């Protein structure tokens, strides 16, 4: 697996430091509020577990899984909810946790979908943000951002290429030979 890595973009240590900072900020911002952290599977599972443990106030954890209908619909923003939250969000402060915001279409969909359930507030956190890829119609607010990344193929800490490399501890850039096969 390591032979497929071209270079490390963000080291595990750098990432963990930033995640602790994000957790401290979230703990401060939501003090005294009924917070639910919602990780979006599968990519955000690893970041979400680290961020969750960095939060020092009472907080609930849940997960959703969303799929877009095949490669072509990634650009149209048509999404299907594969795993949903099955309780009321009224009076709850909801924080959506993503591993990466790319075109922004997934987070835009989630903001609309969960917003219909009238949570007390609805915000977004992402480990990685790739703003150069954002679709103009998905210029959604990112409230907590770990790192801005360039438009390169990044993997590791939950992010995959063809379902592999999620277990790499660093955020890496793969050798072009891996994805041009
Ligand atoms: C990735 C990522 C986000 C989405 C971001 O999920 O986890 O959910 O794509 O892309 P967007 O901003 O262009 O919508 P993916 O569909 O690859 O599924 P996974 O998390 O299971 O790997």
C-alpha cells in the first residue's frame, strides 16, 4: 500500500493537532446546548471519531450514509439516504461531520434534508475542504474546517480510492500510476 503513495500532504500528527483545536472550538461554541454530531459514512467515520473524542461537553453521536446515483449524478447532486436519523431534531443543535467537501453537493443536500426537520441549529464541519472544486450552486457555509487542500487526489484517514487506502494514517497523494490504471 505504501508503495502507492507519492507524498504525504498532511501528517497524522498535524491532523490530530488540528482536530483537537476544532474540538476545543466546538466545545466552546456549543457549551450548554444539546449537541448531536452526525458523521457521514463511510469517509468521515475516522475523523468523526477523533473529533468526537476531542469535544469536552456532553454530546450525542450518530451517523448517516448517503449515496449519489452513480458517477454521473455526482455532478447533479441527486442523493439517496441509505442510513437516516430516526428521531426528532427539534431543539437539537446538529453538526454535520464530513471528511471532505469537494463539489459541495453532498453537504448542500444534507443541509436541505436535515434543515426540513427544524433543528435548533445546523452547522458543518469537515476535515478537508477543496474549494477549487466547488460548484457555484453549492457554495454552502463550512463552519469548522480542518485543512484546505489543492485539487489533487487525496486519500487516507477515511478517504478512499476505489474503497482502498482509508486505513492510511496520513492524508496522502497517490502516485498517478495508481488511478490511471
Ligand atoms: C465523499 C465524501 C463526501 C462527498 C464529498 O463521499 O465523504 O460525502 O464525497 O463530495 P462532494 O462535495 O463532491 O459532494 P463518497 O461518496 O466518496 O462516499 P464515502 O464517504 O463512502 O467514501
